[in-house]
C-alpha cells in the first residue's frame, strides 16, 4: 500500500492513543494475513518490548524470537533471560569471523554497502554512479542518492574492507531461515524515520509490507521516542537496564555504523573495557578494528575532539 508524505506526516502527528489503536489494528491484520502464523522479532530493546506487549494483548501465545548477534550488551542478554517465552536463535558465525571475512561495519549500512561495491566493481559505470551520483532519466536531474559521501571516499582506498554484510550474516540470514522453516511472518518493531532506507520503504508499503519478497509487519512505524517512553512508563512495562546506563539506542555493542556522530565506542570503552579491548583487536586484512576506526575518522577531525583515537598504529592515507 503506497503512502504519501502527507499521509505519513498526518500519522506522525497522531496522539499516542491513536497510534496504539493503529498498531493493534496493524498486528491484527498481520495475524489475519498470515492465518495466525506470525512471530514477534524481539531484540530486547524498548521498541520490541513495546511491540511484544501489544502483540500479546491480541495473541497471548504469539511466538517471540531473539536473533542473537553475539555482540549484544550484557543487560540485553539479562533482559532476554528475565523475559518470559523468548526463543533464542544463534547464527552459525560471529562478529569476529564476519569482520575477518567481509570487513568492518563502519559509517552506515548504505555507505558501507556502496564502498564495498566500488572496491569490487568491474564496470566503470558502476563506480561512477557510486562516486558521483547519477542522472534520473525521468526528470533529467542529477541525484546524489546512492553516492558515497565525499567525506567517506577515502575508505575506498583503505587497507581494509568495509562492509554491511555482518547484518546479513548475524541477523537477516538466521531470521529468513527461521521464517522459511517455520512458515512464520515477522512482526518487527522498527520505525519509519530510523533511516532513509526505512522511510522510502514505508512510502512504498505502509505498516504492513505484504507486497515485498520478504513480507513483514512494522506496527510501530509511526511511533517516536517520546511515544515509546510515555507508553512504557504509563503501563509500567519492564525494560532492559542498558537504558538506565545512558544508552538511548540498543543494538550491537561493537557496531561502527554512526561511529562519527554517536559515542558508541567511548561508552563501550568506559563501561565495558574488556568487551572494548577484545572488539578493538578484531582484524580484517591484518588491520585492527581500532586502527580502522581511527583511519575512518581521522579525516573528519574527530580524533582529539572525542576519544576516538583507539588505534595503536597510524595507517598512512592513500596518496599521502
Ligand atoms: S548492527 Fe552493526 S554490528 Fe550488528 S550485525 Fe548489523 S552491522 Fe553488524
């Protein structure tokens, strides 16, 4: 179902009660579409905690599944353990092995993918598109959608690989396998405004994306953070202790997506020094994660301003 920008803006302006009603109807539709064969993807974060709470109002015995990325915060693992009725699915690999094989998850999912594509591209056309953007043949306009941002182009010549693939190996592949084997539709707690990719997907599908190759339901698409915390507090819903340590977003401890704007690694170094030390020693092409982060961020003048300078060895920049 196509959604216009105006429709989305209207939904985003709804009251919390209206959003709750919309979410419950979305979950009901997902259950009806799947003949009651759906499950909640439960990460242990606040979004999926709310989602599971609401889904269990409609179907108390709905399956809840935690896909273990192998590098979640200890408070998330504890919360999963304390929550009732959660099935855990483990991947057949781990972050260290994926980094070794594919590269570091740096910058953002989209930019990491474009950098990986350019480094392995065979055609000049494909490289040009990622380096300079492309011309929209319908409008004749030059677009930078799909372009590697200028500030990250130095990563194309880095002495290590950058890749978005670890999300695939640690999250997506185990989820798709589980869904196929059990013939279950995923109900996922992400919001439309989380990333450009999710926003574009929302315009194309709305909250129930049944028209995709991997059909899924996204009942919290129109909630914002204030809605989520208000709902949790008003209903006294237990949540993971990681938020009380100051984290506003959960997810993998060692993820380098958003590394230039968030304090992920500083937070890790201060609060989980052992995990930090182990993670920073992961290698790709002989380069440690610490050195790769420093290499990525040095050009952004982040080193020195924050405590980002984790590398022991200075890697010379290409052509310098
Ligand atoms: S969130 Fe980051 S670290 Fe976690 S699986 Fe995805 S890319 Fe890898």
